[in-house]
C-alpha cells in the first residue's frame, strides 16, 4: 500500500486535496462515486482513504462505503469529510470504524495532521502485529530426535499449502509453537495470527468473541475471525468449543462468511484454519460432544506433536536454550548444566512436557544461589519431590514389596528410564550404567524390559 484514495463527488475538492497531498509527497487516486471507489479498492488496497459522506448520483453513501471497506479491508484507515457535518454523523462514522471526521470547509493544516496521524497509527499497528508474530523464537523449534524431525518435515510441507491442519499432542508439547511455525513459513506470514483459546472463553461469550457484535451504543466490535482476515486463525484445544457454536463455525468454514451478532451485513473472510487438541476427538464425537462434520472439516492434515518423553535426547538442548533465554530476557544467572543434571532431567517424567521443563529451569535459576553449575538436588520442589513426579515413578507401593521384588522394580524402572534417555541405543546405555552390553541384554531380558522398548543396536567402534 503506497497511495491515498480520495472519494468525493465534487471534482474541485478531489483535485484540490490530490494536489495538496502530491505536494507533500503522497501518491493519490480519485473516485467520484461508490462504484469507482470500490473498483479502485479492489484493484489495489490504498494506504488511506479520504471519504465524503454525501455522494451525488451514487449507489451508496459514505457510511455504506465505510461499512464495506471496514468489512473487506479492515486495515485501511478512513478519514470522513462532509459539508453537512454534525455530531450525529461524526459519531456514526466513528462507530463504523472511521479513523476521524473533518467538516468542510476544512483547514488544510488540520487535514494533513489527521492524515499523518492516521498513517502513523496504521504503521505502528502493523509493526506491532509483526513484532507479535515474531515473538515465537525460531530457536525454540530445536530438536534432533527422530520423532521431532519427522514432525518438522511435515510442518514444512504443509506450510506452503492452504490446507487445514489438526495438531494433536499432550499439554505443553508445543502445539501452538508448531502452528506459529506453519504460519511463519507460509505465504500468509505477513498477515495476522489470531489465537482462539477455546477452553478459556466463557461459552456464552464465544460467539461474540468469534463473530463480533453490532450495537447502536458501541457500533461495530470486530471478532477474532474478522481480525484474522487474510491470515491464520488457530483454535487452541478445539475440543472445548461449545456445542452451540460448532455448527456456526462449520458454516463459516464452508461459506467463508458470517454475520456479526446484532448485525445484518455479511462479513467475508479469507482464513487459514489450524486447530489443536490433547483429547481423542473420535471419543468426543461418540459421546456427542463434538460434531463429526466439523471434525472432518478441520482434520484435513493431521500432525502429531511428540511429547517430551518421545524426544528425551532433546532435553539437554532445550534446557540449555532456556537457561540462555532467561539470562538474556530476565538477567537470570547463566549457569551450566553438568552431565549428572542432564541425566536427572532426562530420567524425569514430564506430564507438562516442554512447558514444564521451561518452568523448572526458570524456577531453579530464580531460587538458586546464582553460582556454579545447576545440581540435580535443585530440581526438587520444596516438598522434596521431583517436579512432575518422582524420576522413576515408583510410588508408595514399593513399601509393600519384599526387598527382592522392590529391587527388581527399581532396576526395571531405572534401566527403562536410561534406555529412553539414550533413544533406545543399548551400547550407550550400557556404557553409562557401567555394564557390559551382553550383561545388560541379559538383565533386560530377565526383567522383561526388552520386549517393551525400542532397542537400537550399535556396535561400538564401527
């Protein structure tokens, strides 16, 4: 966008304003009626629009044109001018989304101040949106685990298309990060990324939040779908979408348009939809809580986001990244993670996944003395248990076992944790626990472990 569109039925006014703006270094276009104005906008979206309220021999007046512009080109600031100005018209124009209102005959200096402010406000808004879209650090898409690489390959492929994506995975595994990665690498990267937090919006407010509302008191209040026009709307935990809203959302996906609550005009939107869930939607459908038709529309490209337990070899990289990140953003101590601490992190269970790992690292950096490497004991919470459960998850039932049975249980859980830590590599596991590879094989077989885990054979030295 690089020019200003002037819409006025008086030729002298159009040309006068155009000449003034050109002298100030702006490019301009002109239109005498609604048909010409809409044609100009459809040809190329202007940087700003100067719009007369009263247009002779025109199908639509200025307010009608304003409504259509705010519906289909919401990013274009509109300055209203009129020779019949009064407070009611000004209020009506502002309610419909106009940036400001100037009465004819206007002062040229006043017009230039309003135009400059409108252009600057729009520039700052776009820059702010761009910064928000860039908040997701590319470095957080870190990982070398096979499951993570497989997912990233899928994200790269789907990013270039416009297909709807359904991301599945445990809480905290990084589903929103994956959605933002798709957006950042797609043709819509410069357009909005709008998050709909299905679980946190009150059901009775969901439709107003999604579709917006029109009232005589407050005018047009745009919803999240309208704000996402041209970009991506991300339905976080879509299983929590209220049943009453689901058919209306299905209609939007089908028709790419909707009506605001209290309004009559159709709002047309161009959206890419990405959804996520940590629940089994087929079970939700069977229970009558989720519509099959909506699931079919959303689940065009299903992608599973691996849990942290499926990519334990990435824990060291992620933990070190979080330490560096907290040092940079909050000035927290830049502390090392020794091998024994990494081993403890890799052995722990992570029901909260990456989000939980990040929280643990932040807590340790805040509460620690700030000196020396992070020690395994610092991973314990104030009540003495490990964050996210005991590393081996033995539970109180161990006290009811005989010594031999308790020892076998401990060995089994310990070796299983170490095998998972090293991605199933039996040679690396044997080296770490201090056993010969053949002896470890026998121990695993006696404990019944081998059949339940993926073992990657690797001959050392080859």
